[in-house]
């Protein structure tokens, strides 16, 4: 079963709900947008989970020194880098923090160049939808089946996180096509930006478990 990552958390009660559903990762946003939190708020939200779930911070174009400072202040385990990071960007951030680094690749109709090198230098690669004017959180889904063959060629068993428009009613299709290690949901389980709907969170967890059982048969 893929690990669950509930992202865009802004409220302690939502982090606690995510942990109760067995989420492996809890995400907070430092990259702007309606789910933006600061380090102090992030620490408060994540502390409410009281679980072994790993804490992920989503960053945009901040300087590596600022990313390192926020990571320490918020007690993060994973740095998720948006804004089309390069291997050099990852190396610069790694010099400022011992946290894992996930490189986000924004995908349109096909995979961009350089993906193989990102798999080499990051602990995981995150596939998200490319939408003009936003780094992520758009709610737009990828063409999972259309990308499956190309992803399998470049992935070669390395860690893959799947984001972009996942919801309880489509996550099974995404898992069947790409077999990700982590499924990352934010807007797909919300009643409003940054406000998680706990019934949708439960439905998402159930859908992931069902898809995994079906794949295993």
C-alpha cells in the first residue's frame, strides 16, 4: 500500500485526523498560496498529530539558508522543493539541512528532460501537474495511464511520490497506472482551501487501501 501524505495542513485537528488514518507523511506549505503557514504555525499544527508520521515542508523559491532555518524551526523531516529544482538547487539545500529532499517535477503532456538526474540526487521525485501561474495545489490531475510507460523507464525502482488532482474517486486509477510509493493529497480532501474534510480524508484512505488490494490480486 502506498504511504499517505495529507498536505496543505493548516489546522491541528486536521493533522490529528491524518495521523489517525495512518498517514506516513504530513505536509505544510511555505511556498505561498491559500494554505501558507509560517514555521511557528507549522510546528503547532504538526505537533497535534502526536504520531510517527514524517513532517514535510513544501518550499518554492526561498533561498537555501531560509529553507534550512524554517526546516529546523518547524521540526521537519522532509523538504519538498517546487519551482523546478535542478540538481544544483538540491545540493545547495542539502548543504543547509540534513532533512530528506523531494524534488517536484511539474508535468504537462509528457515528462520533462532531466528527470533521471533528479531521481539520482533526491530521496524521491514528486510528479505534479504543470499549471501556469501556480507551483502546485491546483487540483488538476495528470494523465496517469499516458505517462505510465515513460515513468517506468526512468524510475527504475526509485522512490516516486504522486500528487496533482488526487481524490477519493480517482486515486485508485492513479495507483493502478503508476504504482507510486506515496500518494499526496491536498485539495482533493478539502471543503475549502486549507480546511480538510475528515469524511473525505477517510474516503481517500479507504480508496487507497481498496486499490492496493485489487492490484495485489
